[in-house]
């Protein structure tokens, strides 16, 4: 009995192991009653479904991902189906999710899994991290959610909850703050049952312990949470200033065809876009304008009617072909709203 009491009184610099155990119990009890158990990648927690969902959910909301996930699984029901597809098909299916490099990394991972592992997604962290496009977080998420292996999963929601529960006030994007977070997280996650704990922490962050106005009075961790001002956590170093950029693009339309070019990158590599006109302001009035964000930039794109001969680097597409052509969301928006429907009002795209 004494040994057990001594073990439970061990502290980790945040609070004692007994408090951590109590917090986990309260968290899992809450989750059993209120968790988001109907998310499609939880109903179908196959390793392949988890792999796809984890790539899609990076920097994208659950609400946006759900319909895309269903469409993806219908189009590529197995990892072999995805691995045998070409990049254009993958980019087309990914449209609307943004950050298209994720789609390329997902395709690269699928090809490697089929080639190196006979289509079986590894369950151990080291093997997962050796796959192209899979870093420590994605490896931990796949190990925990697909196989319930011991793994510390740290997504945005989980990080927010743990920083508040442990009252971690040091910015978590510097070395000391990151170490404090990782130490606390390693102690909060159990040696078994990581799938349930990760899911519960994730849902708590999405539903109760939200970025602004956390609902502390209904939080299952209110008795053990150490935060005095939870809405201020987690802390991060000052963000870089959003920079405004401007670009001019041309519209070449001939005999019912719209002419586009395929981007060579680094932005939108492999996607079809309106050709850029360079830094010189074209003559005449812009026929359309659109504003959209990319990372720390806010870009205003002006579109001008192309004059003269169609550049040889462009390829023409009719309306039916445009609908299935892989292109970034800002380009799709401006083509459908301005060029096909003739709406010349400005539009702003939100990330």
C-alpha cells in the first residue's frame, strides 16, 4: 500500500501522477458520453482511412474534410487504388482542401507503402517516419488511431488542452516551451489506450476547450486544470506580419476555349492556372479581381483580358473539361464566378 501511495505521489513539475490519472478518468468518462464518435474515420478506423484523414486534416477543418473524405474513399477505396493513380487524378480529387503538397505527399506515402510494405501500413513509429511525407505527428496519429499503439499525439486541439491543464506559459514554439509541453504530454498519455485519450483530448479541444471563450464550467478537467487565464494559452512567439502581394494574370478565350498553363511550382505545382503577366501593369481595366491568403501572405489577383495571339505554352479547355481539371481554389473561384458566369464583383477567399 505504501509503495502504491508513494508511486502516485510522484510529481512531474506540473502536477502529481495521481491527478493525471484522475484527469484521464474524467476525460474518458466525458468522452464516452459526448465525443464525436460518428466522424467517418472513426467509424471506419482502418489504417488506410486514418492515413487519408490525417493528411486531409492538416490545416483544414473537420467540417471541410468530411465530404472530401467520403468522396476520396469512394474514388480510391484502397491504398492500392490510390497508389496506382497519377498525380493529376490525386490533385483533382484533392481540390477544395488546399495546400496541395499534402496530396503529393499522401500519394508518395501510398506508393512507398505498396512497394515496400505490400500495401500494409506500418504500425511502429520508426517505420512510419521513414515513409515519404510522414513526420513525427502523422506517424504518432496513425500508430495511435489505427493501431492503438503507445504514441503521444499532439495536434492543435490537444496542444491547447494540455497547455491549459498544465498551465504552460512559455511559448511552445521555442525550445524550452516545446520541451515542457512534450514532457507533460508524455506523462499525460498512458502506456496503453492512447487512441481513446487522443480522441478525447482532440474532441475536448474542439468542443469545450476552444481557442476563445473556453467553456470551463462544463469542462471535465476543471478540477485539475492549472490555468488561471486559459484563454491566453497556449502562448506562441509573435507572428510575422501579414504581407500583401499583388499579381496580374491574363485571360485568353478563343472559340469557346479558355487557355490555361500548368504550374511548374513551387506554388500550385502541377495545377492548371491562368497565366501570370509579370510585374508590369497591363493596359486597360481589370475584368475581375480576387483576394486570397497563402500562409503569411494576402494576395490580390487582378485578371485582364488577353490581347493578341495565345501564348504557345497555354492549352485550351472547354467548359466540361474545366470542371474536372485540377486547379487551386482561387483559380477555380475566379473562373467559375467571373469568367463562366460573368459576375464582375470582387470576391475574397478565406483560408
